[in-house]
């Protein structure tokens, strides 16, 4: 009997792990973007080992750095894949907005990964430029062309997904006014967490920072492969051994420049900056609200980006005691909805006049 009691917990643990993995796989394959991410992750990981082996064999920094870049890409792709699954988790009491912010974190982490890769490639390239080593360039061409094909497959898959998938789907979000003193029990912007989590699942579309980060990774990889091909041709035709580190430097600079916009966007969202897309529109909205009958002033406006193209806001309106609260709240919602604010909290304060 004792062996059975020892095996049962292990068996139940094994079945639980298997069940969990099957659940994750189903979730991954239920969405076009996460499915493409998963398949490209497997392809990228396989080819990274091939590139590393050939890079060591040919003593090519371009190929070795590109293989390390691909390994880091796999980490970035994995972060993107995890985030694309997490964003579809339902909202709950602890995370009332859902988990859609995972996409912003994934974009930021991917950006940092790419900057680290650029720094690594640049430092190695400078070292080799000072003392160019002998590179077996005749073996480089085939593998670098194969690497380019792998990355072109990735670019096609994600561009194809971009054209057919749905972007920020928060347009179905519900907003309800908070009627200040006259309606102390009314609800704020997310009265139904389940409907919000349904919307949040659509938010992680191809326009999200997850996809931007992943696409930049693949684009940087493609540049790496092109750089290796160019340096191989230069070494073959002219015997310029310095072409290898120079191409690597150029790739490092391009990677760093391409990722700065993503990091800046992620940081601004995480720092709760007012959405840059609304910088001109919001003051105009305040003017329109001020023109509503019974509104004296707009106070304490706060607007932020929840995730890609999903804007949330809160403001306080000072109104006359004779004003119609339903009219003010509904028209305020319409004014801000017209510029893309998906959820809005409105508090009414009655002036002592």
C-alpha cells in the first residue's frame, strides 16, 4: 500500500501540470497573434542554435552576434507570448482593469532587451575593428541567407496578422457617470468587470506594444542577416576582414534607433502621462463641456492610457444646483467619446450659490 500512497500525489501533480499546459496551449492557439508568436518562437530558437554553431565554426562575429541576438529574441518573443496570454485573463476584484497593462510591460522589457543586444554587438564590433580576426567567410553565405529567410517568414507572418487582426477593441466599453452628491450610489466607469475583460482580450491586437516589440525584434534580426550577407560578399570579393565588425556596428546603431520610440511610448504610459494623441483634443473638450447649461468649471481632469489606443479619464465638474445632472453627464460622455476616450468618470460638485 505504501508505494501507492507515494505515487498518487506525483500522479495528481503530473496531471495538474499537463492540464495547465493544455489550457495554455489552447489559449495560445485560439488567437492569431499568439499562435504566430509561438510558432515563430520555435523556428527562431531552432535556427539560433544553427547560427551559433556555424558562427563558432567560421569565427564570424556577425554570425555569432546574430545568433545571440536570436536567443535574446526568443526571450523577447517569450515575454510577448506570455503577455498576449495574460492580457486575455479576466478582470477580478484585485485587478479591476484586467491584465491589459501586461502588453505595456512586454513592450518596455522587449525594448530594454534590444538595447542590451545593440550594446553587446557594438562593444564586440569595436573590439574586432581594432584587431580584425581571420574569418572563414566562404562558409558564411549559406547560413546568413537561411537566417534572412527565417526572418522574412516572421515579418510576413506578423504583417499578415496585422492586416487581418482586430486592433484596440475597447469601443464596447461602458461608461457611467458618478453623479456626485445627488447620486451617491451610482457606479464608475467599469460596472461590469466581465464585459471589460472581454474587451481587454481584444485590446492586445496587432497594434499593441506586444506586436510592436516583437516586430522590432524580427526587423533587427533581418538587419543582422543582411549585414552578415554584405560582410561575407565584401570579404569574398575584396578581402576586407574589417567589413564584419563595421556591418555589426551599423546593425547595432539601427537596432538602438528603432527601439527608442517603443521604450519612450512604454515609459510615458507607465508614468501615466496624458495620451499624446489627445494633447490638442482635450482642451477643446473642456471648452465644450464649459458651454453646457449649468456647468461653471472643469476641475481635476485626469486622462491616461490603459493600453494601446484605450484611453481612460476622470474629471470633476462644478455645476449649479438647478442643473440637470443626467443631461450634463451624458453630454460630457459624448464629447469625450468623440475624441476616443473609452471610459470616463464624471463627478458633479454643486456650487454654493
